[in-house]
C-alpha cells in the first residue's frame, strides 16, 4: 500500500511539473489560417488578407510570410495586409500561400486562391 501511495505522489508531482511548464516536451507547431476579401473580381483587385485567426498554443506567432502567387511576397509581424492583383487580357487564378513562424521556430502554411478577370 505504501508503494502505491508513493507512486501516486510521484505521478502527481510529475503532472504538476508538466502543467506548470517546468518540463518541456518540445515546440507545438502553430496553425496558419487566413481570409481574403474579396477572393474574386475584376482587375485590378485590391484584396484584404487577414491571418489573425492563426494561433500558437505554446507561444507567439512572430512572422507572417505571404507569397501572393504573382511574384510578390511580404514578410510581416502583423496579421493583416492588402495586395492588388492585376491581369491584362486573360483571367487567372493566383495561389496565395501564408507561412506563419512561431517564437520557437515552428511553422505552418495555409493556401487559398484569388480569381481575377480582366
């Protein structure tokens, strides 16, 4: 009975250390998500991007790297940005990629499409 009580006490102590953050199990990757408003329209189209729904359960998101699919990129420390898409004579769908990086170096990506008509 005494061994069982000691074992339960040790388990409780370890659980307490894990819950208070004293024992580190590694970085939990962030989760990248974004919205684009509007996501289709006529050229030139000004699109507002919002990645504020992205999250990191064990830290902070430090950078938001945007690849707009038209040769333009942006690396920001804030979750929102705007971008103007332009096409000349043919409709095109641009694939936008968001990569978020947390304060411990973990990353995640989210992908969306923007359809532009001339």
